[in-house]
């Protein structure tokens, strides 16, 4: 019996495998996996040098990984076929790193504010108060931006609500929502600036490759 996953390009398929394996390990020992591989604030006692990479293969629950992996397969397989294997893996990793870079930059600004607000508090207490960030969402947002830049007129329909728009408009809407909720803090517990960081780095990479005529493999 043929494996239906064999139709998925190699990088997208292996990213799917790694994320699922990491999620299964998290189900077995959530505390260890989260403390070890989620991205802690760089000055926190729980920070490890590998976390800027490993955080993008971690997920908190079933719906978290399902939504990310569904989007990765749907759009990543298209983008990978355009960029090619080597370029796509670099694209994915750089956008994931860009996601955590912007997220951490915002946290640094928050730390500076808290240090001024509570001058008598041990700084380490403030550093350790930030929850770890995890998930492929930042890299997936980079993939979504890449798809919209490559196929801006592609018609996409949401499952709910069943609205159809061009890919470029969906991406603009999603980024606008992330920016609004990130600034206002209306959806706590979601790393909105990580999503924005992945989208930003994805846009910059595709823009650079397009201008230097390196977009296609």
C-alpha cells in the first residue's frame, strides 16, 4: 500500500515527522520537554543555547500542532517545490529564528519596563517570570507569506467562516490581526510577535531572492 505522505516534498515531510515525534515525546514527559526545548528568555535560568532552534518543533496541545502542520503541508509543499529543497529548509529555519528574535526583542523591552517599575526586585525573578515560547507558528507564517508572494491571486477559502479571498488579502488580514492583538494584548498566551517575526523574515527573504533572481531553484 502506497504511503500518501510520499507525495509531500522531502523537507516538508520530514518537518512534519520531527514535529510529530517531538509532540509525542511532550505527551510522555511535558515538563522535561518544555523546560528543555521551549524558548526561555535568554537571561532566565532555564535558557539553553539550542532553544532558538528547538522551540519551533515544540507544541502545547493537539490543536496547536494540528493547525500548524496542516498549514505547513498545505502551503509548504507548494513553496518547497518552487524554492527547491536546500533553499526551503534554510527559509524555514531562518523564519523560525526570525520569529523568536522579534518575540525576544519585545520581551527585552518589557523587562526594561519592569526593572524600572520594580527597582527593588531581583532581576532574575523578572527574567524567570516570562513563559517559554514554543511552536512552529512563526516559521509557518513565513511560509504563508512566501505562498502569498509567489501566488498572490490564488483563491483561498477558510473552513470557518467559508469566505474566499486572494492569498495576498488573507495574509494582510492575518498580519493585521496579529499586530493588533500583539499591541493590545487582547489574546494573552499567544506569541503574536513571533508570528509577526516569521512573517517579516519570510517577506524579506522572498523579496531578496526575487530581486537577486534567486527565487527559483
